[in-house]
C-alpha cells in the first residue's frame, strides 16, 4: 500500500507503524516533516523549453542539438570552434 499525498498525520502515523513497528513520537514527527518536504519538490522536465525551440529541434537532446547546429554552421561555410563548453 502507498500512502496518498493528501493523507493526514494520523493516517501517516498508522502507516509508518504498520511498516516499521512502534516508533517514538519524535521520529514520526521527523518522518512527517521529511515527507512534507518531499511532496513540495517540483520536477522540471524541460517541456516548456522544448516548446520554445524551432519545430525541427524539439525532442532533441542537448548533444543532438549541438551536433545539428555545428553541422549547419559548417554547411554554411563557417568554422565553429569550441571555447570552453560553448561554440563560437
């Protein structure tokens, strides 16, 4: 069983007690605080950034985009050179 995100503290206490046996109140409080922090995390997938790219570059990884940009520059007669982590 997985505890739903909207579970109350009492439900959480019962859930933890079922899984790990009796624990001191302080430890249950610490676990509750940790759980609340984890539920506050936001995972950024980059979908908004991908939608801002030209249609032919959407869905490409950074390495694929880099290779595409460098090959286009070479096709246009430019000679891009790497400077640090960027191409100039």
